[in-house]
C-alpha cells in the first residue's frame, strides 16, 4: 500500500477543489500554495498514482495535454467546454442525449464524447458586443 504524502494530499485537494479538469501545470500552481517547492515531476508521479488508485481520471481532448479531474465528478456522464482564449477546461453536465441517429446506417454507437469550444465567462466579460455567428452543422455531407 502506498503512503500518502503532504504533496499527494495537496495535489488531490487541488483537483477536488477546482471542480473542473486541470492541467498538470494548473495542479502544480494550486498545490504549491499548500506545499512550497513542489516540482512538476512530483506532480506527474502523484497523478500517476492517483489514477492507478482510481481517485483521479484523465481527461483527454484532441491535440491537448491531458487534464485531470476527481473521480467524484468523472464517474458521472458529462462533457467538456474548452475556452479558446485561456485554454481552461470546464465540465458540462448537460448531454444532447441519444446520438445513435447520427451514426451511418448499420453502425452501432457504443459511447460518445463531446467538447464545446468558445469563450468562458471570464474571457467573455469585456469582449465586444459583437457575437460570433453560431456554428451551423447543416452543411455536413448527407453521406
């Protein structure tokens, strides 16, 4: 059985208090408030341990470094929103529902992941009043 260290406790606390997926760098910044002189290698080593202990889940987004969230959140079906300005990732607890109808004829959907992209509330504050045109998926090929 692996022992719990102050570093590991601070890393887990940072993840749980964030209420959103954090990058290793964000975890380092938050955990360093409790444990000074914490290094990124220690963060990664403890993240690996927390994942193996099933306390933390890895969140992967296309083209991005992994992020980590508490299994208390990750064990519930949810999706993610990534801010295109600050790159932070947030949980989205709504789901469009059954996406089987979107699969080609004869295909079977086993699971899905959905990531929304745009500006978070912090980055959108002070943004110009001109809103971006909503994305229209009606142009997709019918094939």
